[in-house]
């Protein structure tokens, strides 16, 4: 199975330009699974709830159509971040699409910094989607720092963690090695690059998108300051066997949950 | 506050020699907290349950006396691994001692490899001990790969994770950076060096003991093949504030436990 990410430099509020950048980066790409960054179509640094409302979309609108197009063109499943509307509520979400079908939508559980002002926190537990024979779990950016998220996805059988991101802190890439080892899963962190300055807020996005194997090997690592297409070939079945020796199984051996012994 | 570890090369079954090595390494050491490796007095590679029974001790016996002596000599709290007997049951445990007092005993929850044949799994949740004004949590070696352990200790207020180890896998040191960042705690991994070959079992212990800060900085790192004394000065109060920006708190922001939303 071939998996891939694109590392982009979105321009704030310029959906059409951002779609075009994605098409340019993927113009010859054929792949089974493609991950795009968080909020790839809109940019990140919102300044008001009105802005997120204005740029937000219901499933089935413009960004959905673009992702369906992209899935058809690349031939693979696509996971990408977008501003989701549900009634008057706005979520920082990621959509998983295969051909013309919306497989599911994940709403970011752990909002970072002022996202708490512009978005509502995800209102559903993380979920694993079985698509074309592979179990895919989604988390978004800052979710990485909470081990509960990847763990929950692994306990549900995720083989690959799709991780659209807009990272500004330095520790995620190394932490994803730990996440993959402790859960025996693959992960694809699709980050963005560039700087966004709006009002008093300035964010420098760190690039270095990364594909990590179940054994913690870094299969692809992007530069910190360039757009990039990262590709790796993996065997997703490696994520199904959690035994690390004849005596230890990474999930079955768990003894505690919260502060309580679970056996 | 000064914290320290010693990285030793225990000889299997030679308690007196192993005590002497510890005394040699610590002969001029004064410190507030000192961590020794897992099973520092006995060595690691047991070959039968009879052997663990033979070398095991009830609290208050030989190894306890040695740790009380060491606490008095160094002036600090001591945490060290030992083979614990309780009735006919044998645990891979770690004792925390201050002067002549046994503060507590932690029984390893996640047994590695054939430890499952020689030891019983810990039967109590991990616990935080408040000693001389600082909250200390204990975990042992392979517990590192289960994020639930450090998390549980952090949720109980641990400022410092004492981590006696006999590591043979390569990923723990980097994972401890993630553990410290995701929980905003300090950690002290006291590992051993050397090879033990008994029957068909051969373990190469990897050294590289490590003190890690709440921000993921490596404050001390030992070589992979030499005995070593590692020391760092820390401010344990840095572990009490879990806010990483005005909007995010690493513990209060948690949304899921297991697969369930917790708010």
C-alpha cells in the first residue's frame, strides 16, 4: 500500500489559490491514501468567530467537492482538514473521502490556543473508518500531545493514523515516533509551512511532515520550509499484530486506565 | 533541588558486590533524590521461580537496610528496584526510602518478556508519594511503553517520575521526552549496563540513563557502556503548572479516557 502527504503553504482566506496549490503538488500523484494539512483550504489564523462562520462549510459544499475530485484524480482515499459548519456551530474538522463518498468527519477534540475562541470542541469520540480493507483513524494537530487519542484509535483497531496538522510547537514529530511504537500503528502527519500574522497573532508553522512506521522508523520527513510531497510504501497488516515478543502484547498487556487497575 | 541517578553493572546473584559498587559510585555524593536501576542488587536474568524466591526479600531485610544506609549517607530520598516477597508471591518492585523510613513500595505493573514467568504482576495502582515536600511517582522499566502509567502518576500530582530500569529496547529514552512533555513532569530513568547470559537468554542492557525536564530537555545522559553518576538541578515546582499557553492545560484539557468522552 502506498501512502502520502502533501505539505502546503496555504494563503489565508484564499480557497481557490489553496486548491490550485494542492492540484499542482499532486498533478502526477497516484496513491492509495493522501493526507492534507489541517484547515488546508482556509489557512489557520482566524481573528473572529464571524470569520470561521464565513469560511466554514457544510459537508457537501466546495471543499468536499474538491476533495472528491482529488480522490478521483489520485485514485486514493483523501483525509484533509476543513472548517465545518453544523447549524450555527463551527468545528475544526477533518473529512475522509473516497471517490465521491464522504466516509466520515472527525471534529478536533483538543483545540489549541485561540482556536478555543473560534471553534467548538469536537463532540464525538474519535472513530476508526474501515475503507478499502484498511482501518484509518483521524486526529488533528494538537491531539498528538494527548496519548489518549492515538490509544483510543489503536484500541478500535486503527492501522494508520491520519494526522492533518498546522504545527507550531517543536515536539510533535519525535512524539509521533513514541505514539507509533506504543500503539504499533503507522502515522502520517501532514503539516504546513509559512507564517501567518493577523493582528497580534503570529504563527510560524514548522513543516517537517512525517510518515512513521509501527516500529518508529521515519519513512518520510519533509523539510521545514518548503512545500513537499512525501510518499512511503507500507504493509498495513504490520499494525494488526501487537505482540512485541512471545510474552508481551502492547494492547492486551495494559493494566491501568485513568488511575484504576483494569484487571 | 538536586536529583541524581547511578547507572550500574550488577553481577547476577552477587548482592554484596552490587552493594559495594553502589557505595563506590556514591562515595562523595550528596543529593536530594537518588534513583538506582531496577533489580540493582540481584541482577536481572532469572532462570526459575525458585531463583527469584531465593533472592527475594521481605521489606526490612538486607536490601532495605542497604537503601536506608544509602539514604543516610547521601542525605536524600532513594528509589531502587528489588525482588519483593509477600508470602509466597514474588514481585518486581521498587522501594522509596527516606532515612530509616520505607515510604512506599511500587510493584511493576507491566512485566516484560519472561519476567511473567518469575514474577507476579503488580496488584496495586501506581501511587504518588509526598516526601519532603515533593510528589514522587514510581514506575519500572517497561512501564514506559504504556502511556497510562505516567499519565496516572501525573493525574495524581507527581512532579518527578522515578524510573528504575533494566532496558534492552532502544526507544525508551526518546519516549521519556514525550512522557515528560505530555505530562509536564520531570523523569529520572536509571538504567544498567552490561550483558547477562543465562541458558538461552541473553540480554544486553543499554545504559544511557537520562534525566528529562518538564519541557523535554535532556538534563543528563549517561553513556551506553559505562557506569555513571548523573546529576541535575531542577525546580520541581515547574511540574505543578500544566498550562502551556493562556488557553491550554495539559491535564484539564483532556477529552477522552479509553474510548469515552469525559466531558
